[in-house]
């Protein structure tokens, strides 16, 4: 958690950018990304109440829940998750641009059954409207045995998280690749716990 290491938002974003740049340049690495909640890890991604533009107003306790995470560019390629509709996040999806999200199939079915969700608006309790720009295939988020759950991916560039997990996919010995990645990250800040 970069916040525990006294990184403010600006320094944290820069360290995350540099870490991805370094790791992505490693030989044998096919893809790398950051996520606030890695799938199938002990910490479940945060659930938030969903409010759909045009629906009857609800209280926070009445709102349906969707799991969420913030991700960097290349997440779907790294995880080999197919985008079924719309587009992936781009460098233009930053803190100064309108809020966007990619939702999974279960989210689209839950809130717009039989209707394409692209361009639709929703929000969480923040009240800030978020436009759906893509639909990703359903995945496993907490358990291999779980049924599909509504899930929302937000761009890390618009939703900074100080605690992230670096995920990588590569060829060759995974232990060697992991050690090389650790060395690259420690080259940026030797005090970061990995």
C-alpha cells in the first residue's frame, strides 16, 4: 500500500506508471497490468450500491450491489478476458475526462436485460454518472465455484488506488520472472513490501 509508505496521489500514480513501464519492458513478459483487487485472492473486491439513470430513486440499502475494481490499461489482455462489446480503456480515460466503466455480462443482464448497455449511465453513492463503454465476459472474482456476479471495472487513471496488485503474464520460468519483477520494483523504491 503506497499510502502507508507516505506516497501521495501524485507520487503514487507516478510510481505505478514507472513500475508498469519497467515490467512491461522485461524479456519474456507478454503483458502486465495493475488492479486494486486481483481475482481469486483473499480480499474480495468492494461491493457498491448501483443506481441506474432513469430508475426509481432508491436508498443505499435498497440499491443492488455490484463488485468493483480499478484497473490499469492492458488488464483484459493480461488476464485474457474477452471484451464482448464496446472498447477497452485508453490513455484518454484519465482524471480530467468523463467517468467511464466496463461492466461484465452479469451486470448488463441484471440492469438492462435484452438491451445493449453501451452508453448507459449509472453511479454509486457518489452521484457522479459513469458511462458504460464496454462489456467484458463474466469471470471468477472470489471463488471458482461462484455464480456470475455483476462486476464493474473502473480505470485506475480515474479512480486512484494506493494499494494495487501487479499481474503479469509471460513465457518461461515463472519463479525467475517473479524475481525479475521484484528487482525492477525495488529498483524504484527498495522499501516497498512485495
